[in-house]
C-alpha cells in the first residue's frame, strides 16, 4: 500500500481539526498543480495516482472532499466514483470531477453518480480553492454536528443510566424499609402481646398479695412490734402502687387492641364534655376553670378521644401552680388536619423533658412524691398516633404548658 502524500502543512487549523482532501489524477503534474492551488487552505492533501489507490486511501481515512479526474487508465473517474458511492463509509463524501471537455453525457453520468460539481481544465486555482473550501467547511460543520450529537446521545445515555441506578437503589431501599417495618411490626406486636399478657396475668396474684397485706394490717395492727407494723404498711402501699402500674400498663397495651370498628364521626366537643364529666370531683375540689372554643368533628374512637382529653385535663390540674388552675382548650383548621390544644397555667415543664414525658412510666417528680404512674402521656401519644396524628408540648418551667395534638380531617 503506498503511503499517503500529505503535502499541506499550513497551520491554519490545529492538527486534529484539519480535514483531509483526496486528489486523484493519473498525471503527476496535474496533481502538483492541484496541490499548489489547495495548499493555502491549510488542510491535509492526500494524492492518489489512480482510482485503485484512491479507494485504498478511502478504506483507511475519512475525507472532506474528493477531486477526481475523469479520464484515467484502468479505472476511470466514473467507475471510481461508483465504487466510492457503493461503500457506506464514503457514500456522503462530495466528489468534484475534473474534466477536459464539457460533454453533456459526462455531466449526466457524473451527476447521476452523485458528483457535486464539475471543474473544467485548465483549472483556475482561485475557483478550485473557493469551491473546495466550501465543501471542506461543510464537512467540518458536519463533523462537529456529529460530535455534538454523539456527546448528547452519550449524555442522554448517562442520564438514563443514573436514573436506572437511582431507580434500582430506591427499589432496594424500599424493600429494606419494608422488611425492617415488617420486622418492627412483628416485634412490636410481640411486645404488645407480652405487655398485655404480663399485665393481665400479674393482676390476679397481685390482687391476692394486696388483699392479704391489707388483712394482715387490719388483724395484727398494734399486736406485733412497731417495725412489723411499719413493714406491713410498706407492703400494702407498694402492692397498691404496683396494682396501679399494672392497671395502667394493661390500659396502655389495650389501646391498639381496639379494632377500627370503634372509629366513627366523633364530636370532639362531646368527647371533651365526657372527659369533664368523668373528673367532676377533681374539678370541684381544685376549683379549676375550663374555657373552650368550639371543637371539630373528626373520624375517631370516641372513648379514646375522651381519654385523651381527660388525661390532659387531669395533668393540668395535678401539675398546677399556686394559682387556681385554668385550662383553655381550642382548635385550629390547618388544611389537611386539625390542631387541637390544651393550655394551662400550671408549673410548666423544662423543655429538655418535653419529649421524655411521653415515654412509658416517665415522671419528672421523684417516684415517692409522684402521684401518677407516668403512663398518662404515653397513653395520650398512643391514642393520637393511632389516629394518625402527632402530639407534643410547648412549655417552660413556671410558664404553664400547652399540649398540642393533630388529627387528620379524613380519618
Ligand atoms: P403521670 O402524671 O402519671 O406522672 P404522665 O405521663 O401523665 O404521668 O406525665 C408525665 C410527666 O409529665 C409528669 O410526671 C409531669 O412531670 C409532667 N407533666 C405532664 N403534664 C404536665 C402539665 N400539664 N404541666 C406540667 N407537667 C406536666
């Protein structure tokens, strides 16, 4: 295979963006004059002395334009053009035929073969240069467009790839979350069952201990020594306390056990009325004042909503300051949900405990001085959660407390 004669080195274009032009002529002098005419373009010129040689170059390289002599021995310009057109890789390259005569038949045949132009000998270098320059520029623009299209396609593929990866990651994540949720639900159910069974089954023996301790106190009070009297008192007191704890724990574990059948359109006003009714003696004894705004109707479990209000009211009275207890209950329409609040003028809560107090058996006062079991707010949270809402407190020590809870409009 003969080496390509790369002649032009005029550095108008950087090396990698130079286009190749194939010059095909069997007469070496013609080739020299073509090269001389096109040298100024600053592109790479490749010369071939025959159609065959031209085809060999076309196998190796891409060209911006081909200048093809019509009259050549062995394989003339038309035959060469036919072969060039038959190959997909070279089909689009513009061909300029170089011919000695204006022959109609030649013209037709040439255009038929996809010639873009004819140049008649003797060639005028300026005409040749400007014609070739147009095709080379076209080819350069074409190559750039192809590059950009390629880059865009690659980019699109890469976007798609990232999307696919994200989708796969998401699917994996969802599966893991689902698995974990199921696991948690299982262990939660087990815990619920455990709490329920334990508290249920503990009640009986505890009751027995309590009764016998009380019996002991009644029958033997003052008949044993003072230490024994004191011990019996402790047993009675602690057995009672434990009964309360077990009772509240059972209460707590029963909340989720109630089926959804208990959900119905419920007036929060009636639930609050019932809660107030249930704690009348406490209200009377404390002189507590309750003020209220109209409350909404929601889809909920009436018994549990009453319980929720009741626990909050009782706390506001239990944790009152030296002032007469005052509680204001109100509600706000928040679009998708209602926000209900109970504000009091009690001792308030240090904000650092604002979350802790909703835990099971959590009290802020020392156990021996606390009246409650620490289950009241845990029960409130469980009820609100079961109603797909949230509950929290906003407070500061000595500033009273406001308990907020939400409930969706569509239950
Ligand atoms: P309990 O009342 O049985 O102790 P709760 O779960 O109802 O248990 O309340 C937990 C703790 O939160 C209480 O011990 C109390 O310290 C604090 N608390 C609850 N409600 C109020 C309130 N309205 N004002 C001040 N402190 C409160």
